[in-house]
């Protein structure tokens, strides 16, 4: 209702066009244009120990596996929900993530999280203005639910609303607040660095960003005088004899209500996983991989201007939200943002990708520099790299730092070998390379990657 049924505000397009016009004034290889500027960090106070190393999962029986996962909820360690999987499954997940991330456009990815961060911070500041509208929506929802027959099924664990007795308005208000907190945490997390998804692991991302999200949700619950993840934290586990060979049964019981649920586990390699999960895994993995492959069919060079225009239109609406003094000034802008998001989703959907002609190999190259560079140093190095590109006036790049390295994605570069040869001959005072020293370049043609090791 909030996102789809409201009309656009007059003047939205004009502000978006003004923003794009400002961008056009920048050189095509401008550092400011393609590197997300720093934003104020959200309050880092969270009830999660980010320094505690990940625990090793037990490989003895299904009950200990379930206890390991429940302890992960109590300790705010979501990476356990990946660590308990068989090693081959974890490798499959990481490969699928890497494949999808390499198919994404870095510039769109970076700009999207920049806009997301602006939206999250604005909505957090303007949340008090939304309360009345949320309460009206929630009250109507609660009225509709009371007219329906209770559909709870005996034997299932209780839902959140059944277990805590909150009213619909209060729950929706709290859920909305939690959503804004999660958006802010994600917008300023390592997930914004596409290279983290291209080279990292799912468990590493969950350990850093996931712990922050769980910790923030728990922290907000504690401020309300609640016990975080109360239902999951109080569950008791036991085993039940199975009539099928190779199947273990774990029973989850809520001691407060007496309700319970049986879960069948099977052993895969050295791990115990739910039987339903083991049966669905091949199809899930193939669908995930296929989803990632579809993005490789998109001609990002052609699509980027349209998506950037959508993001600029969203930024224009965020400015309207920031200037609003009541909910009536915010809701139309939120509706317009929803429409722009729908347009972006349509452009980036796998269905749209399938209808596109197959594009050739990517024309960008990734350069890994063996030291962190920044400020004037990085600017000089980038200027040098732009100068050896075949079309300096059309060259675009994105930079980031990760693990003590500087990562530059630059293009278009058609002849990788020629570019690598010229890169090895670069000399600039910014890098401190002596005139008689020779940087070492290692070329991976398949991945279009160059490791540039400076002396």
C-alpha cells in the first residue's frame, strides 16, 4: 500500500535530471564519479561479540548439530548456519556467490548502496512522522485478521504474535524500525564492496555483517525490555527413534506452551542436515547458479545509464522525504521510490536478461596492487592507468581496498596483453618505484585480472 499505490510527486524528474547533469560535468574517469563517498556510520553499539572466532560444528549426531545452531542464535553468530553444512555444499555456495558477483556491474553496485545508505539514514531520522500512518495500516490489518478463523495447526511451534501477545500496530512499528536499522547496517557493511563477494566466503560475510544485524536486532529488543529471539532461545531438543535406516529425528519443544516439532536429519559427508534440505539442495543450487549466470548476459555498458537515472530519481525523492514535515509529504515520495525500484528490478530480472542478445567478453580488467593506495597517490596511479587505455576519454574505473591491496577495475580494455605490458612499464613518483626497478605483472587472461606487484 505504501510503496505501490501512491502517485509520483510533480517535479521528481526535473531534480533527477539536474543530478545527472551535475554528473556529466565530471570527467569520464573521475574518481568522485565512481567511488562511493564515505557516509556517517550508524551507531555501532550492538550486543554481539565480533571478535569471537567462529566455532567448529560438531560432526557426531543430529541433536548436537541442532544445539550448535540454537547456540548460534543465542550468541548472535549466524555464520553457524553455513558452517554446519557439508564442506562441498559450502564450496558450492561460495562458487555461486563468486560467479554472480563477477557478473554484476561494480559502478551500479556501489551507487546502489550509496543511495541505500542515504535512504536508511533519512528514514531513521523521519521515522516519528511515519508512526500514525503505520498505526492506521496496522489497525486495519488487525481488524481483517480478527474476522478470519484461527488457522493455527496443533503440533507446530507458535508464531511470534501468538507467543508474545503484541498488537498488530506495535509489531508493525517495531518491524519497520528493525528494517531501517538493518538497511543502515547493510549500507555501511563490507557487502557494499563487490570484491568481498567476488573473493570472500559466505561464512565470512555472515560473521561480520550478519553478526552486526543480529546484534542490532537483539539490542533493539533489549531496549524494549524484551528477550531477544525469545522463542528460539528457550527451545529444548531431544531425540526420537526412527524406523528408517540412516534417518535421525530431533524434536524441538517449547517448554512454555508444550508444543513441539519433529525434524528428520540425514548424514551428508560428515555433516547432519535436515532431510528436506538434502532433497532440495541440487535444485536450489542449480537455480541459484542459473540466476547468477543470467546477469552475465546483460550488457552493463548499455544498461548503466538507465539504472543510474533510476537511482538519481530515487535520490531526488529521498531529498523530498528529508524536507517533509509530516507523513503526507513522505508517502508520495515513498510511492515514487517503490516505482523506481520496480523499474530497476524489471531491468535486472533474469527474465529480462534471457531476452537480451548474448554479449561478448567483458571489456574491463581488474588490477590487484600489492599495497593500499589512497589520496594523491591513488589519483596519480589512476591517471597513469587511464593514459595507457586505448580510449582515455571513454575510460571508467572503480577502486576499493581489501586485505592490504588496492583493487582497480578499469575499462574498456580490449587487448589485455598489450595493456599488461604497458602497465609493467609505468613509472610514477606516487608509487615510489625507482627508475631502475621493474614492477612484476602476472596476467590471468581467463579472469581478465592482472596482479601488479610494486617493488
